[in-house]
């Protein structure tokens, strides 16, 4: 029975691989023939950030040669980033759309104005994408715009349930003259431009900037509670406006960094697939 189950699982994986390879071959053949136009292609993807609020003491920010204690306290904030890569020779990573967790998913969050330059946000109950949130994404004029003229954009996304087309999403897509096409099931980073290549660069930048911020907060003694015995031991939460600015700065830094020979990371990602 176990052997039969393993064999069936291997067959399922092989079937999905063959389907994905055939689908991408058809797409590649179309590009060689000039249809579809690469200047009208976009890729939408998402990544999750679990922001660690530990106190950093085991990281030895003070330059200790030996660490004689382990005083890291668990505590994290979950944030989702929607990443869009545009098309053609001028490909770039667009303004990030952040999704914060909020128990009733109402917008906006108190004391978090949606005016931070270079970024915007929405809320869901889990910080994951939902069809309602996706409709809001396509209605948001700061992140979703039509191509010049009457040309129709094609946006490639994965077949995650939160990406299912609803009447609200269809209406929002019609406004920006865009159609959605789904990537093959079980697509890897090799067929998803924004997946590992772009997102890994964004995360590297995010982590480096966040670690510097934590070191600064530790040096300033910015702890939750009064910092005395019995307090949580976690760093103070710098609050959502800081993370919105961090997202915008991380995207801007990756966009400004050339990959090689003047080609941007976004352009390389779109070519690579």
C-alpha cells in the first residue's frame, strides 16, 4: 500500500512537471514569434515577512567575544508584500502593496495613515491575500494603472485561491485594461520572475536594514515594558509606518542596484524566465 501511494505521488509530480514544461514551451514559442509582446507582460507575486522582535542579545551586537547567555524572546509581526515586476527593457519593481493582519480586516489601521511615499497597504484577517483584497489592489490607482493607448496588459500570477477571479476583480481589471493569466500549477522560481530572484534581493535588503534598526534600538535601550526584571524582554515595536517606509526603501534600493552591465534585477528576472 505504501509503495502504491509513493508511486502515485511520483506520477502526480511527473504529470505536473510535464504540463508546466509544455505550457512554458508554448509561451516561449509565442515570444519568439512576437506574440505576446514582452512590453505588455507583468508578473505579480507575494512574499511573507515575519518580523522578529527578539532582543538580539545572542547576536552579540556589543562585540562580545563570548556569549554566556541566551536571552532571545519570541515575538514577531507578520506582514505580506505584493510584488509586481513590469515589462520590457524598462522593467522595474513597482510600488509595494503591503498587507497587514487585522482581526476585522477593516481599513485603515488607526494611526497608520496610508500616505507613506512609495508604498500603500491593505488589511486582512490573516495578512494573506484574499479575493476581496486583490480587488482592492486592482482598484488602487497607485499600484494598478493601464498601459498607454488601448494596449491590453497581461499579468501572470500563480493559481493561489486568493487569486480566483470574482466579479469585483473583473470590474477592476477592466478599468486598467488588464487580463490575468495563471502560471502552471507547481511553477518554480524558474518560471516566476518575481519569485526567488527578485524577492530574495528585497528580503536581503529588508533584513540588513532591519538588523541595523534593531542594533540602534538596543543601543538606545528601547525595550517593551520598563526594561527591568519581569518585563517581556522584547524590543519595542517601531509600528507599521516604519515597516511601510522600510518596504519602500528596500524596493527603491533593489531597483537602483544594477544586476550586470547596466541591466536591472527586474529586467534580468523577466529575461531569465
